[in-house]
């Protein structure tokens, strides 16, 4: 009637010899733990005989002794203390004996079979009583079990399973043994088994890990174990083994209880527990989590996860007490360094409290707080998206004059670190295409440019570099104001030397920024001669050549410097000084510009190279030698003397051009590279190319020769196709000027008599263009009509 598994008892498997008959319960056939005596004198396991009586009652039978069949007058149970003590003494002797055997069988030299038997004994001993768990631990069996992993091979995964079951038995509901297992180094082996290929081993590893995780003091050690959080998290979505999945989920839930493990999990990329505390905890807990977020190293995807879920709380902290402000600022500063985060922070209305801290809050007790807020703001404005965000209830934005004036006021008395952040903020504001104009206007109105130049003169290192960057950004929109301030400060010469890397106290990036400033400001011809000086041409050409040939990556100027070096060369290209012109010829500046059109490069490089070709080409007439030039004593007798022979004849410049003596685009083969710019749909490049090509068609040259050269290169057709794509504006006016010149030449115009696309484009330009464009378009149409005979036919019709 009673099954052995239904009631507890000492396992008979632990003994080599059969136990004494009185030790066995007649019902369960197991050694009794709590023997009780009936009126019949027979002893039974308490649980077993109670269950027997219940079955009798359920079957409406009078209780009787199951061994003798004697009806019982009473079902009273009397504890048999004597038998119980005897059994316990016998059992402990047996357990001790098996523990000693297990210790022997778990030695490294033992066979696999001996180890299996020892582990089976440990499992049974641990199940029998809590006392046995202590005995197993005290016997030193924990490190012996762990040695199985030290001497493992690919064929004993079943030993790992038994080892895990043995450790689980020792650890079950025993805090001291759990600590002993962890201190013995079990976690690394358990984690290894958690990630193994055997489902059975993995399941038993998770059972042990879950049992260990019930102790809150062990959770931190589990999280600190390499790979533990990763493997446990991954197992929560194990669709192939729901048991493992459930164990992993329960283990994670246990691990999330202490704050220390929450922080460790966050370091490993599991932010859920931390964010839960940040949202649901009291302010004190929120501050603690924010303080931790300020210190932790986060990858970009982690920053995005935290920002999306936690920004609203962190922003709220900025309006609380000093500690909360500092914690919130620290966390937000950590998040704001990723390019994806600023838009999230701005959408959470971070700007009003941030500016309040920078401009209004007194923080004498935490002097770094304003710097932290400024640092965050600098990160925000370094990316687009802030331009229209409100900073107050009146709808003002960061572009407002009040913000700019306040930033300038802070610059006058801020320390080094804070001043650096304020300059970075101004740089971000000025660098925005949407805000640059208004911000620059407010800076100028607030006398900001002289203040910035003054900071440039008084500082070195990063602060000087950031000031130089700000001036460079301002020079793009307000070059004249920046130039005037630099002139008054008398530091144009310093910029030249800084560009060449000849100044002290700077950074590696400083020469590149100084070069950009010089490229962007409109120097006068006198300043080009006196400040830049002609010898700089040789240095720039050599530097560009070295970069192109791979001999340096930019040297002290850094990467991407060619566009700015070309910008400085443009200052020389505008000069009419004979000495400078000679230097430009000597160092073949025309070919330098042309080569930049042929090489792969950025838009600004090609745009400046085309402009350089334009400026040099405009000087070609003053350098050319005319064919009509004669020499000799009989020069007045022209019919008797032959003209002096020159090896090259130029069809554009009324004479002879040599590439070593002039800036002729034809002799430099620069026409086709310029036409290639028209293949890229970019208005700026189109404008630069058209302006350069138009120098071949001006009144000061043989424009018919220029038309011939353009036609020979297929340029007229390309320009015509481009003209059909553009609308009213400066480029349309320049292009129709070129086309009108081309259509003056009958040989060229004949090719476009039936070109409906060109005809339509000219008509559109006549209808919608500027006054100059309309006149030129009408003249172009007149040339076409003249050749087609439309004009004469119309006259005959009217007659």
C-alpha cells in the first residue's frame, strides 16, 4: 500500500552490508529516520504509518497493524527514541565510511567508474540530511568534485552532470556550503558548463547557478564571472529547452536584486534593471543610478538604449537639489558624446534647465557644475537638430541674442576649462548652416570677434586651437570682420608662421586651422606681398606635391589640408605683382591647379582649383609673346624681314604661349578637366568651371579661337546641356554669356540650328532671367535665327 518514494528514509544504497532488520520500516523497506511504536509493539516510520491509517479511514476500515493484522484499539504513536538513536549512530558510521570512500575515489588517479560511484554516493548522502551536507563539505569533497573539470576530456560530459548534481546537493538550502563552493572557484566551471553543447549538462549547471543565486551575497560574484551574464541572458530565449529558459529567467531575476549586480550588468550591456530603478525608485535611488551612469564606459548602442529610456528622469534631476543636479549632469554628459543622442536629449527639453545652470544657478559648492552643463551643450550643438528647439516659454532659441551675449560675458571671466567649453559652444552655433548668419550677427553686435582674437593672443594649446577654429568658422560667413580684427591685433604674420608649423605652444592640428583661416579671409594685394610673401608659394607647392606623392599625409598640417593650401594660393593668383607672377610661373601653379581637377578629391578642392585656373588665365595676355614681334636692324622694312619664329602658336591669345612662360589654359590642356566638372551635378562646381572657361572668350582674347577650342573638346555641347538644367540666377547669366559668344561663330552655331533643347532654354532664360540674361538670351536667339533664315523670311512675309 505504501511506496518507498512516498515517505522519507535513509537510503539503503549507502551500505555495503544489509542493515539490521529492526532498522527497516515494514512498510517502506527503508532505514527509518523517525521510528514510532504501535500498541501492537511494532515500529514503523512515522510518515508511513500515518499514511497507512489515512488509507484505512478512506476505505472505511478499522485501523489495524499492517504487519500482524491485529486490530488496534488506539492509533496513538509513541516515539521509539532508543531505536532512533541506534539507527542514527549506525547511519552516521555508514555515511562517514562512504564519505571516506568518495574522497579516495575522486583522486585524479582514480578511474572514471570510481569517480561516477563516488559522485552517486555524494548525491545520495546530501539528500539524506542537512547534517550530511556539512559533513561532505568538511571532508573537502567540494574541491575534489571541481577537479573533474580540471582533468576533463571530450568524453566525460556525464561526469560533469553528476558533479553538478553533487554540488547542487551540497549547496541546497545551505548558505555556508554555497559560499564554500563559490570560494573554491566553482563559478568558472559552472559558467563553462552553462555554455556547453550538452543540454543535460547545461540544465544541471543552470540548476546549480539558480540555487547559488538565491543568496544575495553571491549574486555579485556570479555577475563578475566572465561570460556569466551574457550566457544567462542568452539562455532566457532558448526556445529548444524551456526548462533551461525558465531557470535562466529565474536566475536573472535573483541576480537583479542587489544594486551592485545591477551596476555590473549595466557594464556588460544589460541596462534593464538599472533603468527600472531609475524610473521606479525614490529620488535617492535615482541619484545613485545617475551617479553610476556618469562613471560607466558605454558603447554607442548602450548610450542610445539608456538615453531613450532614461533621459526624461535625468533631465528632471537637473531641477532638483545640488547632488541630483551633479548626478544628472554627469550621466547626461556621458550620454551626449554619441552623435545619435543629442536629438533625444533635445526632444526631452534638456535646454531650459541646462541653460539655467550655465547662466543663472549659483554653484559655489560645486564649481564644476557649470562646466559640465557647458560641456553637454557643446556636444548638443556639435550636431544638427537644436536650431529650432525652444529654450524658454517665449519660444526663444539658442540663436537668440541673449544667449550669445551671455556666452560672451562668461568668456571674459571663465577659467581655462570652462572657457574651452564656451568656445566649443560658440563654434557649434556658428558652424550650423541654419543658424550661422544670425549667430554671427549677434557675435559682431556684441563685439565678440575682437574678444575672441584677444583670447587667441593670450593662450596656448587646446584653448588657442579652439579659438582659432571659432575664428575660422566665423571667417566663412564674416570674412571682412574677422580680417579687420586680425589686422588690428597684428597677427596675420603669426598665422603664416603657424601654418608652416613655426610657432610654439600649439597643437598638431593648429597649422591646418591657421591655413584655413588664411584661405577664408580676403587679404589685400599688399598683404599678400608683405605678409604671405612670394617665397610661401614654393613651400605650398612642395607640400601639396609631397601629399599627392604620398611622401607625407599632410605633415604638421594634418589630413584634408590641400583645399586650404589651394585657398592660400588663390591669394597669390589674384595678385598682379610681377615678382609674385614670376614665382607662380616658376613653380608652375597652373599645372598644380589642373592636377587637382584630375585627381579624386573633395568638392572644395576642385572648386578652388577651377577658380585658380580662372584667375591665372585672366593674366595670360600680359605674358604672351605676339606673332607680329620682329627683331633686327631692318625691322622697319617689314617686307624684307621675316617674323621671329616661335615654336608654339596660341589661337586664343593673339600670339605664342609656352606653359613655362604663361598661364594659357590651352597649352596646359586644362580645358577638358574643366569640362569634366560639368558632369557632376553641382552648381558650385558648374559656376567655377564656367568662370574659368569664360576667360577663353573674353574681349581681351581671340574669343573665336576660344570657341574653336571649346568645340574641339566637345565643350559647347556640354555647356548647352548644362544650361538647359539651370534656372534664373548668377550661373544662368554666366552660362548664357558663354553660349552667346559661341553662337556668334557661325561654324559653331550651325551645329545648334535645330537643337530644340537649347532653343527652349534660351526662350526660358529670356522670359524669366535677369535683365542681363534676357539681353544675352535674345542675342543668342538672334544668331540662330540669322543663320536659319527665319529673320529674312519673316521680312519677306511682312513685305
